[in-house]
């Protein structure tokens, strides 16, 4: 017996023009869950959980840098996959960041629309 997972469905969440901002970052709610949509400094899109797993800061106020988003409170840095890639206040050599990830939803941009692949059980 095989088990199939639901691949989800593509849903338009914004237009390219909506993200054409000095800070290309928008709050998005999908299936009642908060996310932040952003375009990184290389032009690639990311859609990750909106609240930092450290103390819950709103990543919509984060800083766009190094192909990701840095939390405005204590500087944890997340890439477009939602993976934490840096924790500035941790001791040198700490790898704790490798255990930390926020939810991520795949996105694509086609003909001026930004679409997200929303799973039925979006986190
Ligand atoms: S609340 Fe985000 S790094 Fe502390």
C-alpha cells in the first residue's frame, strides 16, 4: 500500500507590481497562517513563516540581506527556504542555527503574478 501526499494547489497571492516596493516585502495569510513574501537582494522570491521562532518578532519588519531576511530583534537570519543560517548572539562555533527553521511555501512568478503552492495542511 502506498501513501500519497497532497501536493497542494497553486494560488495567486500577489502581483509583481505589488512587490515593486523600496522594501519588497508583503505580509500574506494562507489558510489562516501568517507568512511574509519577499524578494531577496538577488531578485529571487521567498515565502516563509512571518514570526521568528526565537521571541516571535514580526519578520515583516526584518532586514532584507544576503539572500534572505534578518529578524529585527536579535538578528537571526533566515534564507528563502526558511532555514536559519546565522544567530549573531550565539557563541562562536555554535551550530544551533542548523536546528531552526520557519515554515516555507514554494512560490513562482509568471506573467506578473506571484503564486504559492499551498499545501492542504499549510503550517
Ligand atoms: S525574536 Fe527574532 S532573533 Fe530574537
